[in-house]
C-alpha cells in the first residue's frame, strides 16, 4: 500500500507503551479488561485475516487494569503467532475504554489507526472496506448496527436495546448524521484521529461520541458501514456503572456546544 518509513517491523510482542512503534499501514487497538477467555480466538482470527491483506498491520492489546491473566494470555498467544502479524501488549493504568484507546492511538505512527472490541462482535473482515474508504479520503470509517442494510446475528436484550435507542437520540445532537456512535469498530486516518484525540476529555464509554464529534467539527468525512453484528452476552458494558456516566457525558457535551 505505502512505502515503509522505518526499519522492517519486528515480529512477536513488546510490553513497552512508550517507545514509538514501527510504521505499518493499519494499526488496530484492542482495549482489554479481563478478556483472557475471549482474546485467544479474537487474536487468532484477526491474524488469520490480516496476514493475507495487501497492507501491513499490527495489533496492540491495551490491558486496562485486568485482574485476571489477560496480559499473560495476550503475550502467550502473540508468541504463538509470531512471524505472521506483530502483536504488542501495553498497559493503561487509567480506567475506562476511552483511556485505553487513547493510550494506544496516541502512541501510533501508522497511516491508519483504529480500534475494535475484544469480543469481535463486528467481523474483522470489515477492515477491507474501511481501508478502501480511508484511501478515498474519508477521515473516519465506523461500523454501524443501525443502517437499513445492517443485521443482527444475535440481538441485544430488550433493556439494552431501549437504553441504546435513548443514547443514540442524544448522540445525534453531538454527531449529526451518524446513526451508531457506539459500535466497537472504528478506523481513522491517523492525523484526523490525533487532532480529535487531543481535544477529548471523556474516558468512559461516551469516548466514541466525543472523538467522532471532534472529527466532524474539523470537517472530516465520517463513513458508516453496514454490518452483521453479533451481541456478546459477556459484554463489559454495565447499564448502571457505565450507562449513567455515559448519558451524563453526552449532556455535558451538548451543554458545551450551546455555550
């Protein structure tokens, strides 16, 4: 896709979050909180797909304070997959999905950067179309569960669907024209992502809304892709612990916009 800007990419893993990672075309962050059970399948399937693509890539697992053996499992699987697609494991001491994603994205030097959830609810194959849109000039490409062409392989429970509908209604006032800010699969042109990230303050699940808001405000084009989405019964999102702060964050964003 592009000429490498650095030395050849070392395969295997690294635990350093501070040193600059070598350039690749596509770098993907996986925020992980107690994901030891799901990571092996997710990493194996992702590497199987990525190794056959015409662009170079890397996976970066950001351990967000897990109390299980997520870091050890990630390192073991990465070592088993060494020589195919580089996988790195870094830590993030600040709680929240937004903090973990920020840690991974800000330390990237790659052309396109993004993140997806450890449950692989969105097919990793979505990356192919996402990269095409970024090459055509989009600033952000996000998976969407709420386009007419989208489908649910396994639907959410009623309570989460109702809460999600209310959240989407609020979020549309912050990111006009975007139907689904919360699907856990997003890819960005790196410069657009960095410009937006440095203006973000949210570290919880409303992080996606604020990030897309700043991309939109700066004139970046956001493309939504229809997907076949599979809800995970082991989702890390808790309606009270995470949902209430997320609604509060959206209301604060709206207040700041009207000030």
